[in-house]
C-alpha cells in the first residue's frame, strides 16, 4: 500500500496533467466557427452595413491565428470565440439595416 503523501502527490500530479491537457489541443472548431461567422456576415452585407463590427471580428480572428501559431491555445480559443460573437453582431446589425430600409 502506498503512503498517504505519495498518494496525494500522485493524485495532484494527475490532476495537473489533466488540466494541462485541456489546453494542449488547438481550437480547431472555434477557429472554423469564427471564419464561417465572418463569411456569413460578409455575404449579408456587413462590410457596408456593419463595417466596424465586421472589422472587430476580423481583428479578433487575426489575433486568434497569431496565438494559434504561437501555440497559445487558450488565448487563441478566446479570441476565436470573440471573433464569432462580433461577426454574429455584425450580421444582426446588417440584417436590421436591411429590414429598416424596406419601411
């Protein structure tokens, strides 16, 4: 039987390895989602109707790509998620502008 200290140390080490493992995978899905959201917003006319929001989304995506290249996966994931949110906002604003033009 293992002494208590060794058991606690082993459990602690395993817990740290599990936590570290969560951040070792590149945020592939988040990057794809952000790119798709930006593409959809662009196709909906956000470049004209919500230019500032679309530009913010693109800046966050660029930041995510930079972080990904540096293997800073947590930061890349966060930037990609923010890019997606900004792109969705740009899409909503562009759709609202189009709806407002028909009145």
